[in-house]
């Protein structure tokens, strides 16, 4: 058994061999398929992991499923891949039903690639054998050649005869990605593929993975519970909660027009203040804000994003009077907890570290109310869910 990586004269920053040919190797393109969920539910006893889940993923599109643990993200991938049967509804690939009341196409015949968060590499197989595992329909020599080409694409051809246990987390992620991509699936499903990586390596692997998905043109669904990851990777984002899709759209749509307070909390840090509605508006210390779909006396929640609150000082500064009560160093940024006239609780403001004020500084605080968000209590969701 070869337990050592082959010698290499030049290595990259993460320790893997630098491939001289990588710049000239591209992953083979596939024929992307449309993936459609129609009213899919998955029930375990009396509990629903998915409830009336409907989503249409266009050919070649990358959609991120975003939500807290236990919201049904991974279940949706398992049902799409054919690892589980839906209790209700149906799944279609290019308009053809693969799961339904009377239909069930086995996983190996769906043209779907699935990548788990633990990578699931076979420890007794070499790296090239791991990558070639899904190419059993090809002669061994052809399968090996295809696997080596894909390893070259992810910069690991130098480790072809090594075994998974000698690889770093990032290298194992590359092998798992190569294994999933090499059969040229028309649909690629990825279940939190970057969760086990450190921050810097995670960002690098996100970029590499997205580049590879674009090259292959595979229709892709990526599960994550990190909003920033979803913003970085997805053509669209589907936000999930308790087995349902809360909102789906492009990143800008979800950020600027969140359907619920739950969605607003995912994509930005907000100050939340409750107010009663009178005459179709609420009265805040910064001015009046119009409120839709609420009657007099209803309680709504005003959300002010931390970055949308402006703090200044000096004789010509505009806004409400305030005082900096606490400063938290965040590297390039800083949090200011500011006591503001008319508010019972301090407002938290995020500013550049260079713009931070010292504790005790008298300041003026202003807000662009046109960018404020208002939600009715009926749409409020808990801050966290399990």
C-alpha cells in the first residue's frame, strides 16, 4: 500500500502538487437537465421533513438551499437523488417523472451526481480508483483515463496512486467533487460540501467548485446553512424553514425584499423595535413609516439594518442625539452600541473600524427610512430553530 504522497518539486500554499497542465485542462461538459419538485412531501410517522415542497431548477442553473439545521434541505436532495421516496408529490427530470405515486426510477438511472458533506471516500481504494468508481460501464483503461483527466482538472493527478487518509480536508473535497463530476451527471446535488473546511480554504474551494460546475454546465443544487455561501454560489437562493420554502429568488431580491423577518435575519444583522399601527403607519423617533396589510392597533416590527444607520459628530451633523455606550472591535469593522433619544434599547451600528467612535462620545444618529423593513408579528419566526 502506498501511504506516501509522491514527491513533487513545487507545491501550492495548501500543500498539494501544482499541476503544470491544470490551466489547460477543462472538465467535459454535460447536457444539463431541468429538475422539478411538484408539491413534494416527505413524512416520517406524523412528522414532516418536507411539506408541499415545490421548486423548478432550470438547466445549468445553480440553486442554493439555505436554512437552519433540520429544515429539510438534505431530505430534498435525498428525495431528488432517489435515496428516499416522497410521501406525496412528484419529481421530474426534463419533464419525465422519476418519483411519484406510481413511478420510481432507481438512483443509478437518474443521471444525478451526489456529493455528501463527509465526502464518503473509500479508504481501501486509491485516489484514482475512488474517482473512477462511478465509471463501471467503461472498460477499466478508459475509466482510469477519464479519472486521471478529472484529477488533473482539480490539481491532484500527482496523488493518483495514494490513499485518501493522507490527504487534507481540502484535497479530499476535491477528490469527492471529481468523483461526482466525472460520470458527467446532468444534475449535481451537493450536501454542505464545504462545512468541514476552515474559513480560508472554504472560500477557495467555493470558487473552484463554482468554476467546475460552470464548466460542466450541470444543473446544481447546493445545501448550506451559511447565508454568505449562498450569496456567493447561487444563481438563485431558496430559503427553507420547517420543511417548506419561505422565499426563492436572486440574492438581491431576497436581501432587498425579504418576505419574512426570518429571511431578513438570515441576510443581515438588524435592530428590531415593535410599534403599533395607526392610520396605516407607525410613528418612530426618526419619522413615520407606512405599513401595508395591517390595521389600527396591530403590532409590527421595524427592522433597521446595522449598516443602514449612520453615526456622525460635529456641529453640523444631522439626526437624533445619541451616545456611544460600547465599542466592539471586529478587525476591519466595529460594532457600536448607541443609546439614541426615543429608543428604550441601544441601537447596534456596524461601521468601518476607521470610522468608530470612542465609548462615551456624543453623536448624531440618522437612518434612511426608505430602506427600513416592517414585518407583522404573524410572520415572525424564532431567531433560531433546530
